[in-house]
């Protein structure tokens, strides 16, 4: 973790502190730099004082009921227990009221499918934390691929001591249900940022900052090493190293039989990386531009360019998906085939391989579409034949991904056409062409479906070639946590400053009155090519949609009535809703477009009579915190309240705090004078002014957040309060990492504070 310790600076007014135009050698005066000592005694005393003040405000008679209602959603035992298949077992990590830190467990297929699984508990994280005196947070498991016919037995468990990004990796024996004793040679890697991958049963590939291994300026691992059982990171063979100013190093091994490969990634910046494959004792770099994303599957190498890419005279647009034979490409051939080409309305979000087919998850105007591609059949609009999976209702998010593409179990009745067996067999042998389908919408509880893909025989000849058929079975459906039938989802388009149409979703009661008096919560993100898609949330349903205002007189003598909240999600530029071009449109010097888009949505809601300034609030976290920080400082006249979580706010020093240096590709480098000239235009900490009627503001963060860190939130709140701006509140959770919470109880408290603050601010005023 990168922090800066400093003594108190002389007090200075906010206008002096926000001096603009300072270059690399001229820092603006920062009277709050002392708060950058994250764990300092005086600093934490300031945090505790702020927390007490905020809790006194928010934890009123309504708060306890709200928190209990949200916790009931998070702890519900009727939630879908999502699983991952390894061998014949289906693994799940589960948290509830009785197990706040969680249980890692597994079950068989028929047990899971039956609806009341008999779970085999592998690790009780609450018991582990109590026994070891450490507040462990489970961050996942990486299995060793066993020899043919053997069960999956060994796994590396990632455990965070405080919910941050730094993990301790420990070897676990799932049959013995215990960690492998380091004294007996078990792997136990010290807590650090990085990754670990199995090379074989006695060797790990590790990128880490522990045991004296160097870190990058971004606080991530700089080297990749080969760690043999019984050895130490400090003395392990170094395989790979990157320059200090690059973002991070990664090393990994693909153990697919017949296609075993070892990879190293020099992640230069957030959107640029060079990938190399080990051949003999030499790393061979894959010859593609650094902004072309790569992935491999068996004999195939896939490419997704972030910018238009010209190869052998052909230009492939940003966001397209291309394929080549892996070995042929490595040998110098450049025979690329097009699998997907974006258009103005459609973008590729992700893809997943089953054993024989490729699943593409697309968005068409922010609604899902899924295509299944067959490498063995030529297509018409693309190199491989594509079939659209009929599983995507409008204004919903539906994601398809493989159950277990490595499952080639002997005894399968798969004949090479995708398999005709049902998914109801006890061990589900030959499940390589099975897929999960997760569907959700703002008023549609999530549903988990399992399907099987096969090549459909031509009705006349009996030959496989008429397309791809799929059989489906609904496995689980989440319960409704609010009266979702009372609400409707609409999609609207606002027009931004430069004429760009910006989509947004509106969730509101079917009897919504367009009189400008509806408490409205506007959410957004707008960065890092991350898309905001429809998703069911029992928390939003209970905490916002179903809450009611006090009764007020209706128009023209109508009877008094109350009203619920309106929830809105904006799909602004900087995100990935329309692919890389939508993202790149708001990078660095064009960042203002994301904020103009969000403001345009806010103005459209007001113009349409959905809400008004005093009834409209916005909420965002992380980069979304920077977004709403800019709404606070640049568009204060549009909002009555702002909830700003785990945020970036001090863009002059963000690159020197925690992992901030890794985001220079997104925002720019404030140490380069000409870049600071545009960065300062969206640095909320430096945009505060005297005499402005700012919205009511709640800034929240977590001490243990080692990604963004709590520093920027602290400083923003301190400056606003020192300026005498009324109704500025701050809260800092002492654990929970970048998520702000490490268990359901903490998550319920975090959500309750934010939602209750917005409701008090927007609905508590008289009409």
C-alpha cells in the first residue's frame, strides 16, 4: 500500500488550496495532506469523530428497520447458491446470518439440481478466523488439475486479512478438509498483491510483492517466479520481470491436455499489455499491438482490438472479435478470421468457450443478445456459423458461460456432435458443452438455467449442419424481495452537449405521476469500459422503490397521497455499453463527456417531470465516486443530494495514493503539466468554491481499501467542512476493502447509510 505521511500543513483557505495550473514542480497547497497517513492515531481519531457524528444523524427510528430489511435480503437462504464445477463436484461460497464470513462447500449434481442440496462443508471461515485471530475474507480458490481419472483434491485458497486486494495464498486439501501444513511442504504465500497459478503438483507460478520481491509504482507485483514445494519466494527462480513504471506482472499456466502453455503478461497500463508464451527456456512475445486483448482456447487464439487494427492490408474495427490458429500465428502467419463485428447499436461484452462452441455475450442498446458460434461450420456474416440463443427478453441482462469446458469424462455418450445426453445424470459426465445461463432484470429476480449445446442434424440428410440446438432446464430462481409487479422499466435517451444520444433505464411505479415531485436516485459509473446493465436488487426495491413519502396534497384538490422512489441507471460514455469507442470517447482530455452525459440524463429527468432538483440525488462508487464528485462541484444546481463512495476526488495526487498510478491511462498523468491542465477540470477536490449552494453530501469509504484508499474521501470531507459548507457527512468503515464491507452485516450497514441519507435528503422535505 502506498501512502504519504506528512505533518500538518499550515492552514490555508480553500481557494488557495485549489490553485490551478500547477505543473510537475509546483504542488497546489493541500491543508489536509496530514490525513494521508491512513493508520495514524490522530487520523483515526478524526475518522471516529466523523463516524460518530454521521451515525448520530442517520441512525434514527427508521434506520434500524431499514438496515434489518436490507440484511434480510442479503442473508436470505432462498438466494441462488451459484456454483462452479470441478470434476464431479459443484462448489459454492455462502454467507448468511449464521455464517457472516462464509462457508466454502460442495455438493453433487443431483443434490444441487433437486433444490435442497446436501452440502459438504470444506471450510468454515468464521471458525478459521476465530481460531487464528484474524478477520479472514475469502477471495476464491484455484484448483490443481489432477491426473486423468483422479479427483480434484488440491486448491490454493486466497484469503484477505481485511477485505483488501492483498491476499494470503494457502494450499488446501479438499478431501482432508484442511490446509496442508507448511512444515510438511504445503504452500503458504505471505499476504501480498499478486497472483498464483499451478504449474504442476509441486510447483507454483507466482507474481507477488512479498518477501522482498519488487513492486511497481502502482503497488502491484513486478516479477514472476517459479516456486517449488518447500522453497521460499525470496529464493525462487525469477522467470519474468517488468519495468517499475508498468502496472503489474502476471504469470499463469494453461494445463489443458495437449495444449499446455505457460504465459507471462507485462501489463503496461490498464488498457495495454504484452503477452508472452514460454517456448523451451525462452519467452516468445505474441506479436500484436499492446491494446489488443488476447485469449486462448485449445488450438485457437482470439483477438479483441481496443482501437482499429490493420493487419496485412485489412482493417478490423475496435471491439471486433478475431480468431487465428495459435501455433500458426506464433509461426508468423497472419490469417485472421472475423467472428464478430460491432455496429452502432451492438457491442461484444464477453465470451466463453464450451468444449466445442464459443458463446458470445452481446449488448444491443444495453439489452442482451447471445450468439453461439461453431468452429466446424462456416458462417455467412462471420467466419463461423452463428446461432442466436432465444433466451434474452428486452431490457434484461443475460449472461451465458461454460459449466466445465475441460470435462471430457470417459463414458460420455458424446459422439462429437455436442452430446445428446440430458443434464440430469448424477455426475454429468461429458459436460464439456454444457452452459450456465444467468438472467436478470430490474423487476425480474435472477434465474439460473443449465443448457446443453449440440449440432442439430439437417432434417433431410441427417448431417450435422443445420445449426446449433440447445436443451435448457431452469435450475434456480431467486425469490422476489419486493412487489416487483407494481413497477415498470423504461429505457429513455437523453441528448448530451455534443448531440450524442445517451441511454438510461428508469424503474418506477406503474402509476408514476410526472409532476416533478418523485424522489429519484440516479446511479452511474462511466469508466474503464465497464457496462451498467439491468440487474435485480432486493436492496434497491426495499430501500428505495417501496419506501413512501409522507402524504401530501394532490394537484387541483386531489386526495392526499404518498409516493415511492424512482431508480435510474445512466449508461454514459466511459463505460462499455457500446464497446471500446464508447469508452475511449471519455478518456483523459475527453473526460468531460462522461460528466456532460450524466448531467444530460439528470436534466432529461427534470424536463420530463419525473423529478426536480430538490428531489434528485445521485450515487456512485470508486470511479463512480469521481463521477458524482463532479456532479457536486460542476453541476450543483441539478441535484439535491450526493452519495459519494470509496471515491477518487483529489486528481492532483491520485497517482501517488494506493493503486492510483495504474489508472493514468484512464485519467492522465497529473505530473505532466499539459495533462494536469485538463485533469484539474475534473478534480472535485480542486473545484470547490465559496458561495455555492452545494447539494447535501455524504462521503463514505473504508480504511482497508488498498485500491483507491480512504485518503481522498477524508480530504474532500475535511475541506468542505472547513469551508463551512452545510450538511456534509463522512463515514469510514474500518474494514471491508474497496467494497466497503466484508460480510453481509457490514454491507447492510453501508447500504442503509447511503440509502437512508438520500431518502432523508430528497423525500424528507415538504412538497
